[in-house]
C-alpha cells in the first residue's frame, strides 16, 4: 500500500469523527457566538445587535445575583471538597482496618447520576421528615429549613457536594501511592516528623494532582446546574440562581437565545481566564518530577 492510499484510508476511517466534530461541536460553538451578537428567540430570524447582549448583562440584576451565588458555592465547595478528598485518601493510604470497604463506600455516591442524587438529598433536607433534621433533633437542635431558607439553600448544596468526594479521593490515593518509598524512608532517617514529611515530601510530590483537581473542581463548580434545577428551581428568592441556571432560564424559559449565548461566551472567557491565572501563578508551588517548572 503506497503513501497516497494510506492517507486516503486514514481520512476515511476518521471521517465519522470529523463529521461529528464539525456538526455537533464546531458548528454549535460558532453559531452560539453569532447568536450572542443578535436578538434571537428561536421563532424568528436573528436580528444583529452587536455587543448589546454583553452590555445588557451588566445591567441585568439577575446576572449579578447568579455570579454571587456561583462564587459563594465555588469558594466553599471546592476547597472543602479538596480537603476532604485528600484527608480520606491519606487515611486509606495508611494501614487502617477495612480500607477496601471504606474506599468502596466513599466512591459509590460518585456513581449516582446528578438527578437521582438531587432527589435523594431533597428528601434528606426536607424540614418536616428529612433525616438531617431528625438527626439534629436527637441532639436537641432545631434544624433549619434547608432548601426552603435562602440563607441555608447554598450551604445545603455545598454539604451535598461533599458527599461525592470519593472520586477525588481515588485520584489522590493513586498519587499518594505513586510517591517513591525511598523519599519517605530518607525523610524518616533525617528525623522528619509526620508534619515535616507532609509539607516537604508528600505535598510537593502530589502537587500536580492537586493542581489538576483544583482546576477541574473550579470548572465544575462554575457549571453547577442540576441541583438548582431539580431541588430549588433557582430559589428561594434567587438564592440558588447559579450562572448556568440563569443561562437555562434565559434560553429555554424566556426564549432569549441571543442573550443566553452571550452569557455562555462570558462563562467560557471567565473559565479560560481563571485557568490561565492558576497556571500562571502556581508554577512555583507545583513540582513536576523529572522535569522543570515552567
């Protein structure tokens, strides 16, 4: 088979992927950018309005509310999730009893779909007969209204997010088990205690994994939607109107497709900037074994 035939066969075999990418990824992305510059409601032809949708976003009070709710959720759920994942991974990495059963128990919630998980926690947080308030009543504590209270709605969803830390725990556990034992043994011989080994050996060695978990956690938290859609419908009093839920409302409830597209592109730009900022200012804290920090 000559070079020309090899090239032809190559493009023939990857043509389904190319067609799928062009139709279902590239075309929607390009189209959404065009629609973000138009007044479009899906029932009539788009009307070009330039940057009006982007300017209107900063005048829309719900836009500011959605950013505040999303940042509130992100700034609490991501650090707590990382901390718990790391703590559980370190416990499993030590010689503890029944760690196989514990690992399975911690990872199982990550296998439940978002809708099912949301419905389950809706029952748990029910203020009248939910298990959360029942357990608090055993300690003679009056439980809050949880999802029905605007002050407790986002904290409730943050508590719910911590139940799925098993996925991050497994990744951290793999990183911890990949640390060369010779480094740990050398630090012990040098007289390093547990605290010194943690900060001078363990954390530097797993820092690339920590960075990966941080970025993925931030991106996922910026896109939180299912919980608000299933459990609260953005309420009460817009408390859980997260950014992506605001996009959904504008696109499929208010039929402001152009404005929703503009919000989507602003989210994309924000995610790119945050990711760039993290990579730019964390290089000196991340150790890449076998290579140099850039």
